[in-house]
């Protein structure tokens, strides 16, 4: 098995997807932001000084998915057909669990777009609440579902 983003001489290159079939593709990524219980309460109760943390983070995640090819050097720019970013409060963490879903119809998958959406949303939560909790932790970033294309379906266990 070899890494697809390197040529025979080991130089980085963008993978040629021109021979791949155009198929419906989906990817789902998740992450979480862990914080102090007091920070969790501020966010859930809508008392953050910068505003609606969950709403702004959702928008940031959507924007992040749309800009993935600008951020990750070898990603193809893709015609994204859907992006959703869900931020669920989890008092047991305490913090927010973030799930990003990205869809396209194209010749390559949207795993990187889903990962970028989830991480951008998490970073936005941190940015908006860092004044009260610089010790927040972001973790667990991973693809939990990928479907479409030659390699088929992948589901994390």
C-alpha cells in the first residue's frame, strides 16, 4: 500500500481523479470540546460575551467545509451539495459534541471537508469562550462515516 499524494520519486502531488466515477458521496466527522462546568453553563444559558457560541460555531464549521481546498494543500476544490454541523451539549463531558456531515456528487470524497467543518466549529467554540476558560480541550477528531466512490462504505467502530 502506498500514499496516493506522492509520485514515484516521492514528490507531493494532487491525485488525478479524472478517471474516477462521479458518485454521490458523504462523510461524517466528529470531535468534542471539553470545558469547565461553569463554561458549559455560560454557553448553554447564552451568557457568553461574544454571543451565541453554538450558532456562530455552526456557521464557522459550514464556512470551514467550503474553504477546505484553500487550507489543505492537496485537496481538490469540490462542489459541496450539503453541509450540516450539529453541536450537542453533553453535561457529562462537560462540553459540546460536534458532528459535521458533508455531501457532494463528484469524483472524490468529502472526508477532509467534514473534518475541517468539525475542527473549525470546535476552534470557534474555543475562541468564543477562551476569556473564561483557557484550559478547554479539543479532542476525538475523526471520520465516523464515509460512503461513495470506489472504496465504498467506511464506518468507525
